[in-house]
């Protein structure tokens, strides 16, 4: 199965706040989700939608939702912690 990873419009301000190097790292780390999907280690239901928050190997956190049927990942938040 091949997963699609989308950055939603809500991630643009988060991306703008990161350095170009951090943006390049995020691209690589999220691309690693394409073959197997996201890790989904920390989930919480918000307004009827299951959201997940995971820390990437770089230390950057991403919040996202998934659709198993398509399959895709919609990233809604990116943060350097």
C-alpha cells in the first residue's frame, strides 16, 4: 500500500516559521511515511475526528489525521519543540 501525505493549508504559517533546513528535513521524514503510513502513536478524538501527534526523528512534532480507505495523511500542524 502506498500512502499519500498532504500538508493542509493550516500548516503554511508553521512552515514559514521554520528554517529552510527544517523544512527540508520535514519533507524527508514525512516522505518516509509513504510506504507504511504514519506511526499514529499518540491519538485523541477532536470534534469527531481522530487526530494524532507524533514527534519526528528531527524533534519536530506533527499533528495529523488519516483516512485508511484512500489511504492518506493530512498534516494540520507542524511545531519545533
